[in-house]
């Protein structure tokens, strides 16, 4: 892009410290998106409100993160990615303090909005910093760092939130961000390379407004899907969001200086992010939502035990992580993506046959396997999407990808809740407390197969420059 003086891909050696720093900030942002779930009753009791009313704090956070990503991408180009990333950490940390000292639901909600604004800048801008300083031959290693927060945070949130609420108080959910945020801010000043922004870069206001309205409506609509009796309202909100995003795409295709460059979708490897990759992330995002509910409502477990069992998914995630890069380099993206989606679908189907009499070691082992396949697929999609993206397209590709990840996470919870409602109202497998979960898990397994079909349409050597290094990528292009 004219006037852009940020570090370009291949211009600097691979920086593991920078990737680790960015991953740590991502973990704070992802964890705070869902960690409040188990603390809702305590917050409601302190503020003397209904537990359902506290949900607005989670929705406000998720909506702010989602709608703030498009603007933060432009801001990083205008002011410089380093400056915006440091500002994001400072804002997120300060807002966490405000959340902890909130005296009522209104203050907590407003503080969560400010926290979400910081998170909206941390995620895409941090990723952009790593991508621009990483040669494609090292992209697999870089994304291995960036993927783990998205894998860990959702499955650890029930356990972390439950333990903090049980043994301390809900305020500590936010207070633990203070030392982490301060340390991350100091590290960012030392590690993140200086970048100069483009002061002449204009903002596509029409594209921004349409995109913000569209993304916001989709997130709110997906959140509404989980509520009883909200079918028509949720459908109307989601429909409005889709129309707004369609209008944004139409505008940006003809604008001289669009908010995003939509030519990124010309790359099949990047399109995989919005097709099979979106379905893959949606389905696996439903698991941390469905499992704790099934263990508590269906099996009669307490929240702490349910959260501890769900942490088995995290063990699988981390246990396989050192092997994900060698696996992708050995077999290539297409076979790995097909295998990960098929294996994940199989674990979802197996979850449908669990009940309170199932031996706990067997449940634990199944969830560990689920975490293994989850980690492999996540890593593969996170890397292949940038395989054919040139440096000038990185800001747009990164912002679009970050937005889709947020939407997929929200959609996973919404679709999981919708399937529970459907199989609760129309029981297919019986009338027991576990039966709706059987239907929901089987439905999610079927959805995962859509991702498998999409991966089968990839070229045999898709993303070879990333998966096998430069020489292999060059050999493929010469064929």
C-alpha cells in the first residue's frame, strides 16, 4: 500500500519472542470473552439483579471486539501497528481494573465495552505485527504460537472462572489481568519493532459503517438465538446483518480506497477461511459450550467437576501442539485438514453416546482426542489462509480473518444452543436430561462434514510454500 512503511514479510528474521508476546495478549482477550459464565450468579447476587441480566456484560464485550476489528485495522495502518498495539494493551488493562471495581451492572457493562475496544485492537494488530515480520517459510512456526490462545481459553474458561469464583471472588477474574497487562505493555515497548503509519491514509467511512453494522447485527443476532422465544427476532437481526455486509462488499468492490481489499478472496487458500474454515471453527466452538452444560444438566455434576473434565480438551490441544508443524510439513495442508475434520466429527458423534454411567476415564480420553484433532485443524487453517497472500494484502486479509473468527465463535454457541432447543422441543432420542445433547452433538458432527467436503476441493499442493518451505513452493509453481 502506498505510504506504508511497516515491516514487510521476509524483511526480518522470525521473532519467537514477538509471537509469544502477541499470543499472551490474545489469551487475555479470548479468556475474558467467556470466563464470566460461571461467575454470573455471584455477580447477580452482588448487584441484586437477575442472573439473566448479567449476560449483557458478555454480549457487550463480544460485540465491541467484533465491530472494533475493522476500524482497528485501519487505525494500525494510519498510526503504526506498534503504537496501536501498545495502546490496546494499556486500554485493556485499565478497563480490567474498572471492571473489578464496578459497583453496579451499568458500570460493569460500560467497562466491558472499553475492555472489548482494547481487545479489538490487540487481536488483528498483534497478528499483523507477527505476519509482517515472518517469512512464509516460518509461517507455520509463527501461527503455532498464535493459535494456542484460541484453543486454550474457551476450554479453560469454565475451570478458571469456577475456581476463582469459588475460592476468591468474581472481581479477581479481572484483577489478574493487571500484572499480566503491565508486563505485556513493558515487553511490547522492548520487543515490538517500531513502525511508521501512513498519515495520508483515508478512512472508508461508508465501508466502515456498513461493516460495523453488519458484524454487530450478526453477533447480537447469534447471541439472541440462544434465548427462548427469540426465533423471529434473531432471524430478523441476522438477516439485517447479512444485508449490511452484502452492501459493504458491494461498496468496497467499487470504492477507490476501500476499507478492505476484497481481492484477498481470489486466493483459494484464503477462501478456505470463510468456507470450510468457518464451519470448522463454528463446530468446535460449540464444544466448550455444550460439554459443561451436558455434564451439569445431564450428568448432575457440579460446575468445578464439569470444568475440570472439559480441561481434558486443553490437555489434547497442548499435548499435540509440538507435533502439529511436523505433521503439516510431512503430509501437507489438504490431507491434514481432511483428517482433522473427519476425526473431529467422529469425536462429536462419540460424545452423543456419553451418559452419567460412562466411565470417567473413557470420557477423559475421548475429550483428549477431541483436543488433539481440534489443535491440528486450528493450526492448519491459521497457516494456510495466508499462504498465497502478498504483503500488500496482509492488513485486509488479517482483519477479515479476525472478524470471521469472532463470528464463528459466536455462531458456534448460538447453533449449539439452537440444536439443544430443537431436540428438547422435538425429542428424537428420548425424554431424559441427556437426550437433547445427543441430538446436538450428532448435528454438530454432520456440520463438521461440510468442512471435510470443502477441504477435499483444495488443490493437492495447496499452501506448499508454507507447509514445505520455499523450495517446495517453487517446485509446485513450476509444475
